[in-house]
């Protein structure tokens, strides 16, 4: 009998069924009963989770560095020795430079590991931790919060008449969305896609808008303009629940279809058509990384979020549903906002990056985490204060942060680095201590699934391999050691077992672990459109089309178009770097930097690729499968990629993925300087004024064939 669980290889968290044979996991597949994923699943869930767990490269014992940092010499040690070393070394650095000299690093606060890293840092008295969200969904999250929607993850595709898909490639990035879109289309829903690339969603769309990269805010404001001018908006909803409609109307008046067309390259008629199709709702806004993680991300999202609000598509069947949760339930980021687990405001006010990005970092910040590039700089320069030791789990920043050379230099310069990891990544290779962690098949986790909505349960289906432990166990074991050394760490990590922790998150709402174990999920009652009761968490208590928070900070309170960086560059720079680079195109077989040592994935996708339009390829004399080098203006590295010639990308726009490294190449960098696109990018500004996000696309670049005789990095 297969056992129900939840795949946690990505934040989609599909319902899964695991089949056991002789105590090992023989198969992982979809759970068709799961109310959120409804049987959707992907190859990463089928192959990735299992092979990660059983892989011969898996780290299963704590290890201590021998010799030089990064030399690749390790000795296996026991947990006591490992955790004593981590506790002692962190406290040594704390003693020498103060608590703020300690910094955590983790992927996000979508999984328990994020909360564990942040709470451990707080237990040590430091508010500093790095997370990926400035590079990921941070602009969407902040726009959602500033606008007061509270609608992340609530795309009700199954009940929609029109899905507006912007900067999202669901066929590769989200199995649940992709399957729901196919069902919706079969039921007669229409799709409007805004993407410079011809994605599978664009190929199937009723209307495909291809803006120049980074110009989406102009398209969105053009749609707002048409919606208001043609009185397609929901006047009752606006009157009752929205603040600043007249100001938005005035702002949008500038963005006539003709004006928006000039700014974005999208034909004016298409902007009008898109607005009319979207207005014929209920419609759902499906957004992605293509309009996030760039220096005008929040304003771009604010423009689309304004469109969602004025059209009355918030929390309506077929629209964008607000976050529902069972009574008392809290997710990881909410836990981090609980006053019981916070440091004094004067300490949090010193979080690195808070001065410039107060809505991101520090006591008022939604992420609470540092501004990453400022923190990397602090490690290297000691300004505004020394940052000398890092505790990192579940993130591979030597590959996934822009400016690989700088990130690696920062990691190398630390007095102490401990890394919790499944395998020897380019980040783990620079550690002093590496701790082995459990996988999603070995550990219990609960999570809120907005598309159910339901609470999903990840079940430990097999025993932890070797000596691997969960992030929870490692963090609480460390907290005990800190207590023994006189630090009141358990206040921040008071739970004894992960079950106790999960019960704390679950709250007192009648959902039992018995139910979760039996089905893998639990539904709960909820109500749509309960605006009176639920309210809007903004200064005016309404949806803020005009953001009073942004106004208070001296930022533009209304959504606006900011010309993309590439279009603002000096003519000489544009001459030297004549192409536009998009990074981050998701590949089905990889999750960021993961699975690069899995045979199945490398078989599907053996090389890092650069998509080049046939016209561009002809102009540059490039042919399919040539190896080329990509460079951008502000970085001191380059990235080697193999050319694919395709009309899926626009002329003059080259497109690649992210996350490449080569576990088989020599360490400690394992190819992170040669085939990793972040080696060719800068993490310096311009940054989004709210989230501090750097541009991960829309970058100027140049492409040249690798010099004759240069051996390609991959045979
Ligand atoms: N298989 C797989 N799935 C994943 C991941 C993975 O690594 N592998 N990662 C997960 C994570 S953490 C994330 S954040 C998501 C990311 O997944 P998505 O949100 O789909 O993001 P991307 O694939 O980066 O980009 C989406 C689309 O944005 C387009 N785009 C680029 N620039 C622009 C622009 O200026 N305007 C517009 N409108 N579009 C633009 C790209 O061409 C692309 O088609 O995927 C998640 N799912
Ligand atoms: N240039 C550029 N850079 C980008 C992006 C881009 O589009 N362009 N995208 C950004 C985005 S959206 C993101 S989210 C970040 C991602 O950046 P990362 O979070 O660094 O990427 P991952 O490779 O997913 O995670 C790294 C480590 O997580 C560990 N890990 C922890 N838990 C698990 C687990 O349960 N299963 C598995 N398999 N591994 C686990 C693995 O050891 C793995 O090495 O990268 C960002 N960087
Ligand atoms: S989309 Fe794939 S990797 Fe993500 S949770 Fe679902 S099966 Fe797992
Ligand atoms: Mo992401």
C-alpha cells in the first residue's frame, strides 16, 4: 500500500504517494486525491527526491575540514564533536566581534529549515540572515502586502474564465498550475500570456504579448487605462474596498494604449484586447519570476495588483483567492514575526540593509532578513560592522547568488562557516564543518497549501540514512549546547521534538496528526469574499491602490513604469553589449542547482544552454551547439554556454537557465566559475527601492564564440 505524503522538492508541494519495498522507497508518484495538486506531479518528485535520498554522493556523516579551506580534505566526526565545534566557534566569533557578526543563510521561509536558521541566529542575538527572496518572489510578496491583497498562491485557475499569465512558465516551473491551465482551457477558459519568450503557455494562448524585457509595468498600466476608460472595472468593489482609485486613474491616464505600446513594444491593439479579455472575468492573475527579481519588480507587481483589485477579481471564485488558513495555524514567516521570537527592535534595527530597505530588513521588514548584496559586502569589508561567521542550510549561494567570485571570496574570508547539506556543493566545499541533513522522505513537515486550500503533510517514510538529522534537530541540539554555555537559546527554540514544533504551527483547530498521516492532507472550512471580517492589513484598512506606506518612505505611492536598466544604459555600453540577457528559465529536470549529479537529470539536459533567435545567430555567425561565452557589463566573469537556435526567444534577446555547476569537475568550485550564469553577473545595483532586488534579467550582454582551442567545460 503506498503511503500518502507531500513532495517538498519545491514550494508547490504536490500530494504524493510513496511505495515502499523492503524498507526502501521504490516509487514516488502523484496522489490524485490531494485537493491542491489534484494528481499533478513532475519528474523532480518522481526521480529527484528518491535519488537524492539514495545517492552515493549523499553526505551521511558530519565532517570537519582538514588543511586549507576548500582543499577538499575532510575527516568524519561524530555529532557531539561536530555540534560542540559549531557552538564553540560561533561563540568565539561572537565574543570577539559581538552577536551581529554572526549570520545565517537559507533558501526561504517556505520550509521549516528557514525558520530554524533564523531562530538559531536570533538565539545567538543576531538578526542577520540571508534568504533568496530578493532573487525569487520578494517583489510580488512586498507588492501584495503593500497593496493589502494577501493573495499569494491563490490563483483559482479551475474556476476562471481568463488566466492572465505574466512572466511565468508554468509548464516547467509548476506542475499544478500547468495541469490546471490545461483543464481550464478544455473547459473554455482563455489565456493571455505576457512573456518575451514563446513558452508552451504562449504557444497555446489566445493572446500572446511579447514586451521588451522589463517593460511590463507599461503594459499593465495600459491595461488599467483601458479598463477604467471603458468602465470595465468593478465600481462597487472599488468604492467599498479600495483606497486611491482617483490617483490611480490619473496616473494610468498617462498610459494610453499608444503610449504603453511605445514603451513596451507590444502593439496597442493587443493591450486593448488583453484588458478586455481580462475584464471579462472572473479572471486570475498568474505571475512569476519574469516580473520579479528585478530592479523595478515591486512597481511592476503593483500595477498588476491594481488591475486585480479594480476589476473585483480578489477573493472571488475564478479570481485570486486570499490566503485561507485554519484557525490558529501559522506558517514559517508568521512564526518569525511573532513577538515571542523576536529580538529587541533596537537590535533588529541593525539588520544589514535595513537602513536602505526598511520594508525588507529589520523590525518593520516583511522578510526580516538582510539585504544579501549588502551583507556580502559587509563580510568582505567589515562595514557597517564585522560579519565573521556563517551558519548555512539548504542553499547553494556559491552558485545561486549573482557575482560568484564575490560570494566565494566572502565565504572564503569568514572565520567560521558551517554548512548543513545533502551533498558536497560548491558552497559546502568551503565550509569548516559540514553537517548531513535528512531529505523530504525522511522527515516530517506540515505546510499550508493555498490551492487546496488545505494543510499538507510530509511524512517520514524511511529512516534517516546514515547519521543525517533534520534542520530542526540540528538547531535544537545546538540550542542546548548554547544553553550549556550560558546563552538563553531555548527561548527561541522551545520545542523538544519536531512533532511538538509542528503541533505548535498547526494550532488548535481540530486538525489532527492522525488525519494528516492517513490522507497526507486535511481540508478546513473557509469563506470567500469575507472582507469585512478579514480586513486589509494596510494603514487605511483598505486595498491601497495608492500606498500610504510607500508615501511615508518617500517612494512613489502609485504604480509606475520605470525604464529598464538596459534601455537607460549609455550608448557606448549598449554598443559593446548589444544583446539582452534573460536568466533563470526553468528546466524540468533541475531545481536550481540541484540534481546536477543525478544521471537521469543530466541525461535529459546535459549542457547549460543559451537560446538564440535565428536572426541573431546569423548576425553573430553562431550555429546550434556552438560553445559561447556570455558577459555582462558590471561583472568580472563570464559563463560558457551551448547555443540553441530557436524562435522561442526574440531577436536580440538571449535566454538561459541558472544553477549550473559540475559535480564531476575539480573542487572546490566544481565549475561554478565556468558554466554558472551568476559568474557573469553582478549583484550590485540598481536595486528595487523596496526589496533591494537586483536585475536577474533584462541585462545587457555580449556573446562570443569560445576562443578556438578552448576546451568546452563539458566533454
Ligand atoms: N523545474 C523547476 N521548477 C521550478 C524551479 C526550478 O528550478 N525548476 N524553481 C522554482 C522557483 S524557486 C521559482 S522562483 C519558479 C520560477 O519559475 P517562473 O516563475 O516560471 O520563472 P522563470 O522561468 O524564471 O521565468 C518565467 C518567464 O518569465 C519570462 N520573462 C523573462 N523576463 C521577462 C520580462 O521582462 N517580462 C515578462 N513578462 N516575462 C519575462 C521568461 O521568458 C520565462 O518564460 O520556479 C519554481 N519551479
Ligand atoms: N541568475 C539567476 N540567479 C538566480 C535565479 C535566476 O533566475 N537567475 N533564481 C533565483 C531563485 S528564484 C532562487 S529560489 C534561488 C535558488 O537558490 P538555492 O536555494 O541556493 O538553490 P537550490 O539549488 O534549490 O538549493 C540549494 C541546496 O538546497 C539543499 N536542499 C535543502 N533542502 C532540500 C531538499 O529538501 N531537497 C533537495 N534536493 N535539496 C535541498 C540542497 O543541498 C541544495 O544544494 O536562486 C536564485 N538565483
Ligand atoms: S512540482 Fe514537482 S518538485 Fe514540485 S512539489 Fe510537485 S512533484 Fe515535487
Ligand atoms: Mo525562486
